[in-house]
C-alpha cells in the first residue's frame, strides 16, 4: 500500500463536516428531483448534488476515522 494511503484518515471534525455536506447535498438533490416538471435545468443540478453526496458517502464509508 502506498504511504499516502496508509496515513489517510478523517478527524472527528472533518468527518462531521463531511456528514453535514452529504446531508445538504442529498437534500438539494431531492429538491432538484421534485422540480423536474417545472424547471428545465433540474438534471444538471441533480447530477451535481448527487455526485457530491455519492463521493462524500464513499469517503465516509472507506476512509477510517482517527480519534
């Protein structure tokens, strides 16, 4: 394993901030999804917020928390 991956971890503060970002991105994804009938740009916003939430959840799932 490369050395930079061995030292990769989340602190409690960065983990908490990431959880908040994921929750807010998920909320905005849901809001964009609900606006699909009235707004033509909903797909772009849904993809953007969905990818942010997805990447954030992957980081939370696979990067260990150091505390």
